[in-house]
C-alpha cells in the first residue's frame, strides 16, 4: 500500500511517499526557517504564503524522488491539526485536490500521532509502550496499548518544553529556532547558574516557571550591567529542562508495566535528552527517531496515516477541514 503524506502545520512544507507503513520512498521538506529567523519566530501570514508557493513543487518532487505517478498512490494522509490554521489549510486543500483529481481516498491525521509514528520507521512498536512527546507546542506522556490507541497520562500545565527553549534562546540573543541553538552552545558552558526545582503533580509538566526564572535572571544581570555567560546559562537551563521530562518519564515508566519507551517531537532531536534516555531506558526496548524525523516532516504523517487507516478503515470526504486545536 502506497501512502502519500502531507504536512504543513507550521513552517515546513512537506510531502512524503511510503510503502506498507514502513519504507520511506521519498520525504521532501521545504523549510522556511531562514525567512522567519529575522522575526525571531514563525510569522503565520508569511508561513501561509510560503506554503502556497511551495506546495505543488513539493508534491511533484516527492513523486519524482519515489519514482511513482499519482495512479500508484492508494491513500492520501494529511495533517489535520493542531497547528497554524492558515498553514494547515494549504496542505489540506492541496491534498484534497490531489485525492479528488486522482480518485484516491483521503484521511486527516493528528500532527502528534505523526510525531509518535516517526518511531515506527526504524523499529516496530511493541505494546504497551510509553511515549514522551516533546515539541514546540506539546509536552505529554502517552500510553499506547495498541496502534492508534492514545491514553494521555499527563501534559504540560502551561508552556511546552520547545516553547521554553525558544523563549530562553530569544532572551539570550540566540537565533531561531532556539532549541538547536541552546543544544549547540551548551557544549561550551558550565551548569553554573542555579535553576528552580520544578514541582507539578502527577505525570504533568510545567515550564513557565523555569522559563520566567531564566528571563528574570538575564534581565536582572543586564540591569546591573553584570556579564552573562550565555553558554553556561543555556547549559544550566537545558539541564533543568531535560531533568524535568526525565523525572516524569521515570515515574510513569515505573507506574505502568510497559514494554517499550519512545520519544517524539522536535525536542527529541536534543542531544542531552537522547543521551539521558539511552542511559535510563537503553537496557530495555527503546525507540528514538532519527534526527531527520524528529522535527516536522511528511514521512511521519504518511506512516501514521497507514496505521490509522488499518485500524479505523474510514476515510474522509471532501468536507475534510483543518483545526488549530485538536485532541489526540
Ligand atoms: O515538532 P516540531 O518540529 O514542531 C512542533 O510540532 O512544535 O518542534 C519544534 C520545536 C522547537 O521548539 C525547537 O526549538 C525544538 O523543537 N527543537 C529542539 C531541538 N531541535 C528542535 N529543542 C531542543 N534541542 C534540539 N536539538
Ligand atoms: Zn511538530
């Protein structure tokens, strides 16, 4: 079964073709990062316009790289939400037009299901499993007892971890996106700045206190005209940020009898998190997506689409719509 995946929920225009929910035949990702850099974050209006400019070329390129024609495609899987509504609608309308013109069934897929299924590319999921989702908009612990069965054990009560990375990077004068910038510069620092111990009940998360602590600390030092060691501030923040998701993951892992541990989302590209997860869960079944499948891409959407279709069998109509907020 050939699935064509489409992803346009934020600032990446991407189309991918995969076979039988496993083999990635192509994964074309057109990133807008350089355009948004000047503004220190994603500008939704610019993002929508760039998706419009790129989407048909990305469709054509993905088919070409996979050496396939539209008639080879059995299913179209498009990100339905959550995300920037203007951006989502470009991918959805392009996917619907492609599906309608070529008489192919179409389904809408949740963006986070896509991130989770990036794990299925390298190794098969073994249930029950625990997945730590860490992205720009989400920080969640998900229990899966089967394919496309998502039980949320906890989530962030305020900011997502990626959001905290991006805001802290911004106050430190590091380029957008902040996550990779903090990840890199931390190598040159020491964990010399004290950070607060994050307290939140159950398997939930909280990042606004840590984020505000760093912003206040930086502003106070600037007001006093005292020097700021950016690399050490980045490292101190990163260690506290990663320690929080690790603490909650270990607690949940011990509370549920799971066979596998996985991480998913843009922050899963973080080297310190990957090292910690390897160290802690590496003795058992562990899945960490390849770097290229951590941040937004259509390969993960096409794999998720395959499993969603196997499980639910129902397809959407041409009334398929996008949603800026959507429950998993
Ligand atoms: O999953 P994603 O591409 O988009 C969303 O669905 O949100 O995640 C983007 C987030 C951004 O906040 C970015 O700063 C963060 O992932 N990120 C990282 C790293 N690479 C991307 N955070 C920490 N370390 C990284 N290496
Ligand atoms: Zn994402």
